[in-house]
């Protein structure tokens, strides 16, 4: 493994783990605050038990997210020093603000965890709201920094120098809103389906049914609505990609030849040598419609992009298909849940219905990882789109593969610790939270 591949692999591994921790950290405090509110309004102790159980999970993921996020911040400087030298002064503002949001979240979480029976009940609840809001803001600010890499702005690049820097324009670049919207909704989908799936399994096993049923309903309500809304944000993101990153869109669709009535490709195996997609289903004109809102207009294909500026087409295409495929499945399950709530309430206790959510537990995070693969691999070979190549940003230090091995061990150990702690929390529900 050469140093460049090791550096990219280490970042991919770090981002892959951190995105799970951070998304759960964004969404679980919202679920916790909703459950707490229901307890305050109804005085039903089951909601208090759910809130306290979830608060322990929030604390676990806050701690692991803090560790993985700190490691990532060091990796940016250690692995990509040439990138940070130039990019740091430009997109440093969202990272600085994210640090502020992180510390506010930490303080509020401390108040919430240790504030039971010590604070005014509504002040205590408000601290939980602050945890949720600051967590979501942290995610949006980090995505803003990433969106700048996809849509760089807020500076002029003159004779190899970055001048006339405007940090506000860099933070609110052309892609920040579409990426932040898509990422935030994805976090609610992934976390909601994962949490609902775990509680559905406990209901299916008839363990602490009332406790898990109330938790399930809160989680799946958010997940179902978010899954139904996600295609709208996906459409917005795809239109922005077509405008600012045509190579990424073409790789997502494995779209080799520029043409009018551009077809939408579903599935298939890209053949980059023959410049075609085998075994795919093509819907004529639909890609043109999705990009330009009409079926005829031409869409730029890979044949108009130099080979040296193209991303890895098979990886980007497969990841995009996985993201969309699982997204559609979760959207349909979300629709079924809303039908069950409104018209077919007897479905809610049926074994087949609970199994839908049990089997769907990992789908959101698989789609999430696939989506980040599309975002990052689809931007290659650029670390700053059309400005700096990834190969030009990597550290000249040798031996990066050993750092990769070390960080891999740390992340897998951290994940095992998280799994152990969560399993213990679930097993302790009858003793601690549902007596």
C-alpha cells in the first residue's frame, strides 16, 4: 500500500465510522426531548423511563463522536497538510463554529444527565432541546465545510495563490444548503430506522412491550416522514451536482455519452472500456427531466470530461444505486407505517409488520455510507473541485500505512466498546427502566 492510498483509506475509514456516530448524536437527542416532553405532559412514567434510557445512549455516542471527531481534525492536518495550508483560512469558520456548538452541547448534556429532580422540570427539558439543536447545528456546519470542497467559493485563485478570502461566502457556498438538507434528513432516516428496528425486535420478542412500543412510535414517526421527504432533497442535490460537478453526476449514472433525451439508468454493470452499462434498465429522457425539468435537453456525459478528471465510475455508480435502492425501500416502509397508523392499526402488532422494521434496521446506515461514498469518490481526483487535486495535497511523510493500521485498530476497538455498552443498556431495561 503506497502512502497516497493509505492516506485516502485512513480518511475513508475515519469518515465511515464518524458519520455513524455523528448522525446518531444529531438525532437521538431529538427523540429524547420528544419522549421527555410526553412525560411532562402526561406524567406517564414509561416516557420518563424511555427518556432516561435514551439519554444514556446519547451520552455513549457523544463520547465516541467526540473521540472520532477529534481524530479526524488531526488527520486533516497530518495527512493533507498542503490542503489545510490553503483551505484552512478559507473554510475554517464552520469548523470553529462547530467547536462552539460542540461545547454548548457538552454543557447542556451534562445539565440534562444530572438535572433530574434538581432543576425546574421545564428548564431541565430545555437543556435536552439545546443538546438536540446544537447537535444538528454541528452536523450542518461540518457539512458546510465539506460542501465547500465540492463547490469552492469565497476566494480568488490567482497565480497559485488564494486571495480575496471571504469566509462567510465560503461557508454559505452554492452547495451548502442542498448538502445540509440532504444530510440532516438522511440522519433522521438512518437513526430513526435503526432505533425503531431495535425496539421492534424487543416488541416481537414480547419483552417490556409498553416501554419499547412507545420508543418505537417516536423513532419511526420521524424516520417515516424523513424517508418520504428524502427523495425531494435528493432531487435538489442531484440538480446541484449536475450544475457544479457534472463528472460526479455522470459517474453516478454511469452515463458515458452526451445526448438529448438522456436516459435514467437503473442498476447495471458499468464497462468503462467499452463505455456502456450492461444489464441495466434504461428509462429514456428521465435523466434529462430530473436535471433540467424537461425530457429533451442534453445532459453532459463522461465523453466530454477528460479521463484524468473522471472519478471511479463503477464505485460511484454502485454506491449511488445502493443509496437510492435502500432509500426507496425505506420510503415504501414509511408509507406503509403511515397507512397503518391512519387506516390499519391492527397491523402495528402483527409479526410480519414488526419484521419489516427489524430487517430494515441497518438499511439507513448502509444508504448513508453509500451516499458519502458518492460524495467523496465522485469528487475525485479533486480534493477541492477543479482547484486542487487530492494527490497534490497528501503529506510527503513516509510510512502512512502504519498510521492507517493503527487508526483501523482504534476505530474497530471503539466500535466494539459501543456495541458492548449498547447491548448492556438494552439488557438492563427490565431492571433499570421498566420495573
